[in-house]
C-alpha cells in the first residue's frame, strides 16, 4: 500500500511525502506509519532546532519505521538525515527514500541500528558509524515505546549518540496509549537521569477516524543540562 502525506512546510504551504507500506512484519509489528509520526511531521516547521553540523551526523532518526519523520526533516530543513531501524525494515526505508527523491535529493541515508547493541550503525552501503566518534546534532524518535524494555534501550541509544553541544537536541513523539503510559514516564525519568532536560513539549490530537491508533500524541524537545555541556567543554 502507498500513501501520500501532505505535511505543512509553513502556515500556507505543504510538501507531499510519499510512503510505501509493504506487507512486512518486523519485531512483531506491521510496517505502518503510526499517528505519532504523522503528528510530529506536522509540527516540525514550528520547532526551533539548530540542525547545523560541521562534522558528525546532522539528524539521526531512531526506529524510523516507514521514514515519514526523517524524510519530512530532509524536505523541510534541507538537512542530512540518517534513518535507522532493525535490519528487516531498512529495505523499506530505502524504497521510501527513492519515492521522495525529488524532495530530499541526496540528503537521506538508511542503516541498521539495534538498540540492544547501540555502539554502531551500519548503512546500506556498508559504511559504519561509531557512537563514540560520530555524534548526532539532533536525534529524533516517534512511536518508539511499545514494550517494557524500550525505555532503557531507547534512552541508552539516545544518550550514546547525541552530541554534547549546548544546541544538540532530542525530539520525541509518542501516542498516549494506556498500556504504555508507565513506560513513557520511565523513559522521561531515564532521559533526565542521563543528563537531559525538556525545553519544549506539547500535546496534539489527531483525527481518530483517520487512524487505527490512539489519537492523543505527546511530543517533547530535549537538550543537555547546562552542567553536562559545561563539563564537556572544561
């Protein structure tokens, strides 16, 4: 199945992002564009985020799924993006990059990154990035908490890959599913314990009729606490 999402470029215009959702099951989930990805893609033009990066990775998406958020970032911000997920999902990501070549040009790459071993990611080309060296200016994750293990795994991956600069940011969006509210709170606590603080947050209500999913989405933007970046610079 293929879908076209009209994502706001600003208050008056939109960009079309084309997404193919193949009949594939990975990690017990159908490869689907979830509500939180659509909601986050829709507010990206409002966020004040410095994605400039002289070296390293400008934008790294974790658990990219079909790639809607990362592709939107590339189309709107004209920033270089690496979309990552489990190995079975990466070919689908690559196919969606090709579908949007007119909008994203050569800005987007795809690779595998397993949160249980987050020390490195491997692009489809075979190129390897190491978390200890190749830091990301912005880390993005949407709809990535759906098991008891995810808060610890995701927070660990975020903290390992996020660059230590004062302008580095994490952007997260998650559906407020009753079954996983406790895990979402745990994720927030782990990010704070890891040295991050929320600097912007909000909730958006998607039209439930358009999605077979929870419509209430919570999003947040995080940065390193001043004490953590000061320690790195000193």
